[in-house]
C-alpha cells in the first residue's frame, strides 16, 4: 500500500484525481487522505468522484463522462500553448 499524502508538498503540476467509491483496489479513504494533505499544503487539484463505481469506472455513461473529464483537464491544464 502506498500513501501519497506524504508527497503532497512536492506537487508542482496540475493534478486530476478520479475515484469510484466502490473501488476495492484503491480505498476511498486513501483519496480522502490525499485530498486533505493537498489542501493542507495549499496545492490546487481537481477531483471527480463516481458514486458506486469500481476501479474501472464501468458503464457507458460513466465512461463517457470520465473520458470527457480527462480530455478537458488535459486541454485546459496540460496541453502546451503556442
């Protein structure tokens, strides 16, 4: 098990967290711990939660939403500007 909250102060790039609340690979508690650590360090990040979804965010509607979320995040935060 990896606890990333100790590394929160080192975040220096845009971060998008995506979590399904029924994920049994990564416990929701871990995401909450990381978000708390990021907030304490004053780091900005985005968080998208999928209630009742497991690790793979299954389902046509949810998958469409998660991919749109990732694409928008990439376009707005990560795509190089000319």
